[in-house]
C-alpha cells in the first residue's frame, strides 16, 4: 500500500466519532454478543442492552445485524419526538415482501408485487399491538427489531406501550425478537419498572471495555496498517482510555497518521505525545467546552485546573464515584501543599453548577457524599490534558 492509501485506510480502521459497522473492525464484547444470540435463539425472549454513553452499544447493535444471518434485522434509532406508533411504522417501513396478485381479464396472469409492511399497518387501529404481531406472524421470516438510543424516549406511556408489546410478543409470537438499546445505569431507567418483563427480557449490561478488549482494538487496528507498538505505549493508551473505546480510536488514529506521514513503522512514546495533543484538539466539542468552563481562571492561581486534575487522578469506586478525601490527597500531591478538605469544598460545589460546566455531580449527603464526573468520558479527557503539558 502506498502512503496515500495507508493514510486513507487509517480513517477506516480508527473511527473515534462513528460506531463500528463491520465485523472486521469490531473487537471484544464476546460475552455480550453471545448473550444476545442466545436470546434470539430462544422463543419468547427479548433483550435490553444498557450502559454508559460511548462504551460501544451502537457498535454492538450494528454487528448483531451483520452477524445474525438467519434473521431479518431492522435497526431503528429513536429520536426525541418519536412516539410508539411512529417507531413501529418506521420499523415496518423497512420490511418489504413480495406477494403474488391475480391479474385481470380472461387469461389472468399472476403478478409479483412488492409490498411495504408499513402500508398495511393502520395507525388508528384499536388493536395496533395485535396487528403488529399478526402481520409478522403471517410472514415466514424471523425478525430482529433493534431500537437504539431508546434513552431518547422519555414519555412513560411510550415506555409502557413498548413493555406491553414485548410481553405480547413473548406470549404470541415465535418469529420476533426485540432488543432495546440505550444509555442508562439500570434497566428501569431505560424502560421503566414492568414486572411483566422480568421473565421475558434479558438484561445485558455493556460495561466499559476491559484491558484486553481495549488492547484488541489497538493490536488489530495497527496490524492492518502494518505498524508495530511497544508494550509500554500500548499500556499507556489503554490507561488513558479508561475503558472508553473512543479514546483508543482517537489516540491510535492521530498516532498512526503521524507515523505514516513520517514513513515510520513503530508507535512509540514520541508518537503518543503527538497523538495526545492532536486527540485533545479533535475530541468531542461538548467535552472541550465543559472543560474550558470548569477551569476558567480569574486570578493567577490554577486552583480549578488542579482540582479537576486531582479528581481525574483519584481512584473511582464501582459506581465511578470519587471520595473527597482522595481528591484532597491528590490535590496536595499536585500542588505540594497541605490543605484540608474545607479549602476545596467551595470549588467542588461550584464544579457541580452550570457556571462551571457542571463537570461534576455530588452523590449522597454529609460524610458519605462523593463526586462523580457528569460525563464519564471527562475523566479520560482530563487525564489526556494532564499529559499534554
Ligand atoms: N467493539 C468495538 N470494537 C472497536 N471499536 C469500538 C467497539 N465498540 C465501540 N467502538 C468505538 O467506540 C466509539 C463509541 O462507540 P459507540 O458504539 O458509538 O458507543 P455508544 O453507542 O455506547 O455510545 C466509536 O468510536 C466506536 O467506533
Ligand atoms: Mg450509541
């Protein structure tokens, strides 16, 4: 491959801003894929895939539609203004089937006619759910409906309509699987609390990526570009990414570009430094804006910046929360001071307000209170910032 085509190929291999669409570029997530496949193969089972923003839910949904070949996959991205009917009409509009219709005249010729399923669905029907099920049951195919970004559905009525229909599918249909995908800490947040779904809906959590999954993205991607990487640089990239594949793609993309432009073969520390600098410039605008707001200074002190750095460096618990005492420890280490918790209380409180980009959230009260980054990807971004200086 010449230099120009390698540079173009980098954008295919590393795509920090778009979900994976092809299996060849997809890494890890085997247990989640297996779980969904089990669900599809079991009559009456459906699934709900939930997790933080940016962990790879849409990518997984895309790969599912590629992976499952014995099924008719339909993927819908939910929008804020969609309602129950509009979502199912959109889904049905993606199903076409052909049927034979009798011709007219003395020697009628049978003709094949392509029918779009959305045209046979009557929105005003009193039996909308039954109609959906009956139409699908009348076809020979197996169907997989994936509703991505379901967190955009806020109306509880729409959620409960979905829950009712899924339950009805489970009782009356053997050829249809529904998979709901969205950002949430738990299932109830995404679809509401419906006991009827307990047995028929499998909960599949998408966690942040493990180190080995992150490593797979780096190794597989760089191999395609014929670039090698040493262990320590690889480990550093994995560390920065903190389980968010976006950052793996971001750092590898800018590192690889630079390496190819310089006709080199090895991804080492020097290229990682360049990648961090370029990665920061090219990451999500919202994150950059929130970071700017959080760290704006009106004096010469860099207190805001140091507090944010201390938050990013402090260890997190399994709920991604940070103890205040740890923030104080790290703040003192960074600034070589010896302040007490009280002296940064005001700043931590401010960082939870919109004036300071709402970068933090306070969880709990009193002695048990902890802090958490509002956008979980901010922690990785701040870590990159620390290392770009
Ligand atoms: N399994 C995977 N293998 C490689 N890259 C991935 C994988 N999952 C996600 N990514 C990358 O991570 C980023 C976020 O993925 P996305 O699927 O959009 O997350 P979500 O839908 O959870 O917000 C994208 O750049 C995508 O290419
Ligand atoms: Mg998504």
